[in-house]
C-alpha cells in the first residue's frame, strides 16, 4: 500500500476526525476516504468486550451491537486506560500467581515456558 505523509497543518485537521470522513479538494471533489485508525480500533475492541459481557461467544464486527450505551462506556474506559496491554506470558504469569490448584499451575508453567522459549532471542 502506498502512503502520503501529512504536514503538521494537515495532520492537525485530520486528527479532528472522530469517524470515517471524506477528504475533499478545494473544489469539493472527494479525493480520499479517511478512517481514523486508533478510534476505529478502540471502538472495535469496545464492541467485542460488550458482546463478551452480554454472554455472546462470537462477535460480529459488522453489527452495530445490541447496547450502544454499553459500547460507548467501554470505549471511554479503553481510551482512559492509555492503551495498557499485556503479553500472553504476562497474563499467564498473573494467573499462575493466583492459582492454587497444582495441576493448573503446572499447565500454566508449561505454557509460560513454551512461550518464552518461542520468543527467546539468542544474543552473541
């Protein structure tokens, strides 16, 4: 895919978009369609979380969602969280720290070890 680098003035204008917009020439011709990546990505995550909370085990990204207010609330929480994410190893390590069952702890440790080995970087 090709890309165009926006100057600061154009970047400031483009960042005002809160959803998909048409980019117009001075003559009013549509020259591009812009979909802000971060907001769309956050909205997608919020809709998936809302579907999970509602007990749906499959999420259709093309639906509008059953509860727009819930999706809006979750989206605001995601935005406020500053995008903190965790790796799968971090999640498994946290689960390991709170899991009392030895069999489950062993399984989690095996998963952690396998992921760490997969992601290991040999340095010379």
